[in-house]
C-alpha cells in the first residue's frame, strides 16, 4: 500500500473492507500487508490506519478467482526460445498477465490474452536444455499458479543432408533418410517438404530419421524437421523432384508371336 509522509516507526493497519490486517512499513512511502482470504471474487475498498486512526484516501483492491493451467501446447521447444506456446486453463485475465518458464519470464507483448481459458506466451531464452515449470500470473508477478505443468527446452535440431536427395515427381512411397543432429523420438516428429508437405517421421537415432516424400510436381524443395509439430529445424537440406517421362505410343504396334 503506497502513501506519502509515512512514519517509519508508526504502527499501521490495512483495512480491506471491514477486515483489519497489521502492516509493516517499507521505506517512507509503503506499507506491506498480507491480504486476508476471500470466499468470493469481489472488489473492496482499501484504506490505511495509523494508531487506530483512518488516514485520508482510499483505493480499490480486487479479489479474483485463482487461475489454473490445464494444458500446454506445444510442450517442448528449442533452447533459443521464441516459441509460441498456447496455455489452456481457467481464470485468465488481460490485466498484468505474465508467464514464467523456470526462472525466466514472458511479459508485455510476449504474453497475449486470448480468452479467459486461453493465453499465448512466447518462450524466453536463457534457459538450458531440460524441463522447467510453467506458471501464470495475472497480477504482475506477485502471485503465480502452482499447477506443476512443465515445458521441455531442447537442444536445437539441425538437418545436414538427405539420402537420397532426389526422387520422382508425382510418385509415392519414396523413403528419404534425413541426416542431422539432436533428433528425438516424439509423437509430433515430422518432416516438411516445401511449404506444406508435412509427413510423419520415423525415429532411427539422434542423427537419423526416415520420412516418406509426399507426392508433388517437379522442382526442388527445402526439407526440415520438427519435434513438436510447430517449429522447424535450424537449417535444411534440398530434395529434388525430377520430372517423370510419359508413355505416348509404340512403333511398330504389332509383331509375330515368336517375338
């Protein structure tokens, strides 16, 4: 609670509606009080008392329903940060919204309110590989959820080459082995051929996965890998779809049975 000309040796009490809470002076312009519990979401008048006398001025204090986190999607991403993570839950508000990933924070434009049950946060960098707890605050970081949801920071996936690097246009069933680093066996493991040719990937090792090239026209496309179905690998390789010949006729069109 902020004020002016507070006495450092004074005895202060915060008045939440009609409920009194003993305060502690912090500096010359603040008194810290622990909020009493409330059974309902509501807005109360907050006043300050000193030695039993109510001081001039009052402010509002809002009690909100405690937000919860139900799920996180995607639940994994690169250590470089920058991933857009959708957080599903309850009780979210646009005011003073923050997301916490381990010891790092997503605030301001990096924490976007969508609805009371959905927010989007951009993962911060500065977090090493491994799982971290994810929590949400709707009062500027004073209080956070405590639902224990986790987000996995992973080493950057890289693509270094393809074998084979060529295939037939409009053909199906061409298996391509992707060579790279930091591949992992996940439910969202996939390869993307060009802009929209996404296919499931078969994990072989941390440096090899296999993907079936989707059918498309002749040309060269970039091939990348994703572990979470949302982010692409750092780097890519090129796969060439070659044109396929077409049968137009035969000459002569008849001959003896003896061959």
